[in-house]
C-alpha cells in the first residue's frame, strides 16, 4: 500500500510510542533495528553493516540562523545504542552510516522540505534558495560519536 508521505505503509505497530515530528510522523523503531540485525545474522552468519539509517525532518533556520535538530540527535543516539547492544548480542556488525550527511532531495517525496542531513542546504521545494550550507547541532553531536567510537553514548 502506497502512503501519501512517500514509501510503503502497513499496519501501525501499537508497541511503538516514539514518532518523528509531523508532517511525516513516522514511527521510530531502534529496537526493531536490533531485532532485524539479530535475525539476519542468525540466518546468514555474515558480517553486517548499516549503510542507510536516518530521519527526514521539516526544518528551517531559527532566529539565530541555526538548526537545533534535537529529534535527529535522539534518533541517532537510540539507533546507535541498539547497534551497540546487537554487537554485545554477538552479531558481527562492522559499521553504521547515517543517511545522509547533507540535505538532499527526498527520493520518496521529491521534496527538499524533508531534510535528512547534519548540514542544512538553503534550497526549497519550489527551487529557490542560495544553496548556502549551515551546520546543524546534530553535526557536532555525530562528530563526537565518531571521535569517541560511540563511547559518549554508552552511559546515557
């Protein structure tokens, strides 16, 4: 079934309470990532790598000309914590790549309004904008995660 926000939609999972902000409001399921990685590893016994995990948000610059994307930070933290747990479960998970580091056109909806990156791009659905880049709050957070190999999340 095709959803009106891009991508396929199915039944709502009543056990998930964490949702991305509107207008998309997708369910967020970091434990589902852990579960899926365990199932795949149990089935195939091959190393795994997460190559696309991210969240699209409707973001605009605030009065300070910045973006405080706290939900993206929350999303990343919860997913990486579950990757850590899956490694403790014995899964050979070799990496995690966030999708995407810079705002790009959404393949699902064809919009710039759905922003994915750590770096804001001044471009809008109607094509106007300067293409100027601005670093979001999540950029610095993800940088710390990389620099500490995730250790900064372990005790959170």
